[in-house]
């Protein structure tokens, strides 16, 4: 169980780095805000909501050039971004179909 907790903490830390990457980019931030429907001043509050950090990683993973640039700038391999997404709440694409 502690390993799962560690994985989730690592995934959250990676997602927070990804959020910083998006927030610092004058082209990505407006696109992220438009897609999520979040206003810039509400990001801190939204970041506390379950699923928000998974959404950040989904945004990064949805555009290969963005993913590659994030990976290059952060030194985090693309497959590690995917693994982090799966460790977060709502990060599993199949969560809707589970019974």
C-alpha cells in the first residue's frame, strides 16, 4: 500500500511540474484554460479537485509536440508521464466502465 501512496505522490509531483510548464507557456495556457473551462484565477482552487492533475497530464499527452517539449525541458521521459497519469485519480481511461 505504501508503494501505491509513493507512486501517487510521485505522479502528483510530476503533474504539478507539468502544470507549471503549461502555466509558463503563453500559447499553452490559454488553450488549457479554454479546454478545461477554468479561469486563470481559479487554477489554484481547481488544482485541489480530484481529477485536475490527471487532466493536466491528459492535456500534455494529447499533443505529441507538447509532450516532447515537456519531456525535453523537464528531463522526464514521455512514458513516465503516461505512467504518472495512470497513478492519479481519474487517470485511468477505463474508470467509467468499472462496476
